[in-house]
């Protein structure tokens, strides 16, 4: 028989219970989410891609001296579990929250729930409480506010659901109801701070809302933040968003229009011109962030098939576009885009951004594209330990890491650029375009290109060429300890080289280049050559160390070819 005890007073019990519940809520809302292969310390648990021979520790358990000829990401892809029916583990419902069903939302997949959800959002801000969307499919429609939002939010909004079971879905033919629209946006221009969207599915119903021909591009963003601090979008599923971007954080003005922006552990399936039949959009970026201080981490972005960037019309479908400074882009998986990423400096200086441990697969044009336009510059940009697989079926120009030599994208140098420990691979089982390179740069001052593994490209492994219209330099570059294998597969005489400084414009200067410790391997590329330094421009202080290693049938060793 259990001993009897005297119960505490009801007031004491209420206070104790409230303290326990609040502690639990804080643990749920503040604890870092752990999903799949992402650890709490921010590292990928196993980055085991068996395509990484060469120097430098790029992957655990890989024989770096092995002659590997395939790119197998099946293990990692399985870890991401693209067919999973859920997102993150369910989060607990705070003891005090606003339930949209209490404001009349049905969630039956037929009723227009826009007004009820908007009332709940307004009440959440007024009462300083999170807004909860129970399982169901909630149809939304219409436009309101300065941005034509279907639903508006304000500072201190938290909006969350029960994962993929909680679906916010745009009505059929929203595009036919009038002017431009967005799904979630503030009611007016200005700052919205302390905003959280978490753990629900947003269905843009893109196949029923395709961009019309011969009209201005509709924005149709999933979530738009004009300005703001402390923005979090986490554990959500964005599906079939037909506009240029699923998420836009910032309005691309100076200074950076958002800060402390976090996009974490979300999934994006079908976006912009990646939706079948949505080719009236010519330039899209699924995630667009302009932030001073950002974290883009653990997201998975994919389209159903590789995208032809040239036919039936020219389109650019980019997964990630990052402006601003001090932003970490890490542990993301991107598949079937024309371009994996844009690292951009066009209206503000970009300082101290890092791209690491990302997987880019089946990209039909560019891997990581670096923009810098005067008077703004990139500085302290790091691109490391990424896997970039290019797909060559459609005949477009291809590069794994790329700087455009035309004024449309590049007018200033990138300062202090690190491209290290990446695996950059071209899928040579498909037809190949005339020109493609592993790494192509045109305007840098201070660069470390080291310990990368580059394989199977039709053109050069590492290529430096001058800007076509501007006198911008390449200087102070260390090209070290890279493994370059079976590149130069083209029949073009000037695109056969593992490392190629092709300085072919008279008034351009390349200086202080050190080429050392690279492994250059030729197994199946009959035309591949080793190192070439040539051109009519000024070439100063280029050093090729004797410790470069040449392996394979017919590959030339010793000093490089100069012309």
C-alpha cells in the first residue's frame, strides 16, 4: 500500500504545471533539429562519395589512390530519403496557441480557408501566440496588401503545423484572378522581425497556375520577406511553387535587407521553370537570400528530371542564390537544376560567405556561379568540400565552378577566394557539349585552388582566361595538390589541358601564379595534355614546380607547354 501524502494547494500545482509545460515548449522550440545525416554540430555524418581519389582528406573510408571512374551518391541519396512521407519528427503543440480551425478553417481540401487563416494570423500577433495548422488541406486564394499576398504576416509571427499532413494549397487558376500575387508576404514594405514558418507543407499548385505567356512575370513566391531580422523557415515542404522563387528573404537593396536569416531542413520539389510546362519563366532561383548573417543548411531541392536550358526556349533554373555577407550554405542536396548556385555581389559587397558539404547532382549548365559587379566585390569567399556532378546531354556550355568572362556577370575581381577539397565531375556517359571546364576563373586577386578532384570534362580541368571586355586581373593564385583526371576530351586544340592559363588578350595581365603538387592522370581521354601557359597578354611570375605528377599513357611531364 502506497503511503498517503497531502496534496499541494491548487495554486501551487497550477504554477508547477505551468513551469513544466513552459520548459517543455522551450525545449521543443529551441532545440536544434537533427534530420537524417545532419549532426547537431553542423557536420554531415557521412560524406561518403566514392569519387574522391587524390590528395587531401575528402571523404572517410575512401582509397585516395584508387582509380575510380564512377560517381555513386546512392548511399547519401538514400540517407536523404526523397520518398519519405514525413519531414522532421513532430513538434509538440505549445500549451497556448492559436488554432486556425477555431477561426473557422475547415481543412477539407474544398473550402476556401483564406479568411479564417488570416484571422488566426492576426490574432496570433495580437495575443503574442504561435498559430497552429492541424492536419488537413487548406485552400487559399485572393490578394491583399502591397505585395498582393494571399496571406499576410507581421513581426512576431510563428506559423507551424503537423508536417506534411498540414497542407496550405493555392487554389486552381489563382493566376487567372487578376494581378501579381505572393502566398505569404507582409502587408506593406518595411521590416518584419522575429518570424518563424515551421513544419507544414506549402503547395503552390504550380501545374494549375503556370506562368502565362506574354504577360509580366508573376512573383508567386511561397514566402517573401521585404526586410527583417531573425527570420526562420524550418522543416517545411515547398511543392510546385510556380514563381521565380519559393523563398525570397530580402529585396536586394543596400544595405542587406535581412539579417539572421535561417533556412533549415526544408524540402523543395518542383520550382519555377522546373515545373513541367512552366517555360515562360526565363530565370528562377528556388531559394533567394540577401542577408547579413545567414544559415542555409540541410535543405533538399530537386526536380523530377534534368532540365534542358536551351529548348524549347532558354531558361535558367538555379537552386540557391545568395547575396550579402557572413552566410553559411552547408549540407544541402540539389538535383536536376540547370545551375546549382549563384554566389552574388551586385548591390552590396559580399564578405565572408562559405559554401561547404553541399551535393550538386545532374546540373545541366553551371555548378557554382560567382558574380561580382562594380562597384561591389566578393571577398573571403570559400567553396569547399562540395560534390558537383554535371550533366551534359543538352549541349550547353558547362562548368563546375565558374566566373563569367562577360560584363553581364563579372566586372570586379573576387578577393581572397578559396576553392578547396571539392569533387567536380562530368557525367561522360551522355553526349557532351563543345566546351566545358571543371573550374573556370577570369578575375581574382588572391586565390587558393587546392586539393580538388576534377574528372571527365570535355575541356580544361582548371582554366584561366581574361575578361573579354574589361581589364581585370588574375593575380596571386596558388594551384596546388589537385587531382585532375581524364579531362580534355574534346577535339579542340585549345581545350585539352589539365591546367590551362590561356591569356589571349593583349592588354590583360596574369601574374604571380604558382602551380605545384598536382596529380594529372590520363587513362581514357586520348587527347588530354598536361599544363599549358599561353597568350598575347602579359604573363608574369608564373611558377610550375617540379613536384607536379603526371601519370598515364602519353601524358607529358616536366615543364609545361608555353606559347
